[in-house]
C-alpha cells in the first residue's frame, strides 16, 4: 500500500477517506474505487455500514467482565470463510449506513452504558472511518481501551493506521495449511499474512497489561478455533505462536465451531469438533508450555454468540428505519 506519509495519513480525515479511492486496505488488494460506489471482495463501498452495537458478554472474561464489551459489528468482510456463522453481515446482507460522526457517538454511548472496552468486529475494510471516529471520540472523552477484533487477515500497513488508537488486539489465527485456508477462506496466503499482522499487533501494544480488577487494558489475545478433523493444523499454529511470542501474548483455544448447513465438498464441516479433538489440542498446548491462555469448558451456547443484526445501537429506533437488507456484490467483483 502506498501511503504518502503514513503518520500524516493516519491523522488527516481527507487523506484517510482517499484510501477508499484505490482500495488496498486489506490483503485482497482489489484496487476498487469505493468512493465511486465500486465494491471489492469485502462487498462494501465507501459508505460506512454497521449492523449492531451493544454490550457483548461472550468474549474472553478479561474482555467482557461483568459490564460487557462494547461491541460494534461492521457489515462486509474481506475474508468470508465458507462456514461463517455471521454470514448475514459478512456477505453484507445486513447493515445500516452511518457516518464517522455517528460512530464516534456510538463509542461514547457504549462507554456510558458501562462497557469495559470498545470492541471493533471485522472492520479492516472501514479503517479510514474507524480512525476518524476514534480520534473524535477520544477528543470527546472516550477513555476505555479500544479493542480491534479481526479475522487476522490484515494488511500490516493498514494496521499502522491504528497505532496509538488501538490498545488491545484480538486476531484469529485460523489456519496453518495453505490448502486449508484456500479451501475454506479463498486465501492460500492466510498464515503468512496473519502471522505478519499479529507480529505488527504485538509490536504496537506490547505485553499484556491488566487493571486491578483483572480486565485486560493492553495486549494481544490470539484466537484459534479448532476445526473438525484438523487438530494437526491446530498444533502447528500453537507451536508457531508459542515459539514466536511466548508469554507476550495470550492464546484463546476455542471449541465453538458450529455447522451452518450442508457442505457436499467438505463434509468435515458438517459436524462439530469432538470433545476428544478439542482435548487433544488443549493437551498439546499444555505440553509445549503455553500458560497464558483461555479454553472453553463444557457445552458452549453457540447461539449466544450471534446477536440480532438489526441495527440496534447504530441508528435511533424509529418506525421508518431503513430496510437493512442489501444485495451483496458477487464475490471478488466490482458492482
Ligand atoms: S476487499 Fe475491500 S478492503 Fe480489501 S482491498 Fe478489496 S475493496 Fe479494499
């Protein structure tokens, strides 16, 4: 990505919005002119669209605490895994147009409701608006940590726009194998791209810092969701993370994979991860010395993770609220 002076770009709203004109914000590097209404792989033009904002209780306990994480769900996604549970927003089917100004108000409203942090879910393709809104909200009293919650498929130069704005990073590291990431997320370069992104995140925010009441204030938690039949891939990921970062990051090993339907070409995706598979991965993490981590215990109430993407918290409730239905662009094409 060619930023004419990144430090300047990151602080200048016009320069930030200009990045939509020849978009290389994420590793898809579509070069779509989103300001002209074109859409790249993420399915979004330069109009900021969000699906929901509210207090979310289902993140790791050091993020959700008792008050909840102040979560904002953005419409569209630049990764679009074939098994995605949030596919109605990932495919851009649900979303309300809003503005950077309104987004900064949403952040302040979440803080006023008692959120422990601002949790930005899959916002890579809206980073210009996010940076503008965060700076505005900070100037108007936003003081809780800002958490950037990501698929891990991020452009390092785009992440640099968040330097000084993000306190916490919550990236996924989904796959080690290029074959697996190509099959499930159309991204054969996923591991190398996501690993470089996580390295940049650790560089920016450093080692974990907690408040007196145990809430994470700064640092990186890498999430890895074990996939059915893929424990060997999981082990490779955990080993690489531990070798590279040791106790400088937390690792959250997740068991919540939930099938969303039939996958004739990938029948493994039609079942859950077995308790034995999950236990094998957790045992491996313990054997290689991972101590800073989170595991999921017992039955995971997967439906709790998916709120209604009905515009709550984004637009004021009113009877003539716009229809959130939006026809997504065909994958990887302009519209
Ligand atoms: S997928 Fe979206 S954010 Fe990524 S480069 Fe293409 S248009 Fe930009």
